[in-house]
């Protein structure tokens, strides 16, 4: 049985574990003892490693046939030194992962003015957060090119949601949204669907391939929050002109509200998958109505 190393044992990776069990011997890099215990409970062998402590990273080398990398970059800067250090450690042995799957962000495209976007569109990230992810993508491409037997799959995900990770705090904050005529467009992806795409992508061999890991129906950002408010019994956010919203919300929130693009997920047909939640409506339809 081949060995898979998971770096970034967060929500999406944990959701993927049941689909990976029985097909891979699973290792996971974790930072804290409680994370190690959670990994063991899922049948995953934990490795206590801190990506910010380079001296510990060589223990990851030569262990795995494949790599699922979901760890986030640092919160500052425009590069991802964590990923760079990790790949440098993995390259110090003759046994290099033959398959790599990386969760990136659709933010690498930058603001597209609401246009349809497929994977051939040039990347022009605007925010530091997206620039860090684009740096990670380029670093991985270089790694795969250097090690020609390594296949690389990049999954560019938009807003990730699930029943346990809905932006309810955003609704309760009463932060405004943009009026319909000026609103941005965005896609989403359910965490279960993203986990499934990671699992399927690990079966892929040969070359470098990028996929928009998103649902099928782009949606105005304000409509998403209105639908979620109606489904949870919370008040719909106020709608204001675009400039007024920018003045009322934090720079971090504005960086999400400002960019507009319609992602095409047609290339996912190559992976022969069917999303459980092709739209947020499909998810909300299965929720218990509020009392």
C-alpha cells in the first residue's frame, strides 16, 4: 500500500480521511499533541512537526509516495516560506512524492469584473493573501518540473463552507452588503466536495494540471448572505452602494467583497466526479428550517 503524507491536517483533510482509508497508508504532520490524538482516532499516524521550525522538517523526507498539502501560508508577506522549506526538506532524499495535490485559492485570478474565468486565464492576484498562494503554486510547479516523475494537481477553491463553517458571525455583525446593481459575483465549494476532489486528484498521474474546485452556479455575494440569513432566521444584511460598503467594513472583509468573477468548473469533468452540492441552494435545501 502506498503512503500519503498530509501536511495541513485541518477540516478538509480530515473530511478526506474516510475516503482515503484502505487505499493509502496515512501520515499527517501536526503541530500539537491534541492534533496528534485526533489523527490517531481517525487511523492516521501523526508526525509532530512545526512548519515554522526548519530543523524538524527533515523527518518528513523519504516517507511518502504522495503529498496532500493543505497548510495555509503565513499571515504576512507575499511568499509562502513554509511550503518552500517543506519542499526543500522533501527534496533532500532520493524518494520524492510522485503525486502532489495542493489546495490553492481562486483569488489568484484577481478581480475579473464579473467575467467568466477558466483555468487558462492568467493569474493576477491583487491581495497579499492571494499572492502568497500564487507564490506557492509557482514553487510547486518548479518542484514538479525539477522532479519529472512528480505529477502536480492544483485545486483553486473559492469560499469553502459547510454546516459547521458558515459565516454566521458575519451575518450577526450586521456588516452591510453591496446593492444588487453593483454587487460582486463569486462561487463556493462545500468542504465535503473539496475533500472528495482532493481524493480523486490523488489518483491522477502525469504532468501539471489546475482545476477550479468550485460549484457550478456563481452567485452575487449579497444573494448568498440573503439566502443564508433566510435559512437560519437571521436578518438580511443592509444593502449599500459599493463605496459606502468599503467605508463601513474592515479591509480584510473588503478584500473578499471587492473581487468579482464567475468561475467555470467544466474542467472537473476530466476527473469524472459529481459534486454533492453543485450550488449553495442544493446545500440550503437540505437544512432544517429555523424555529
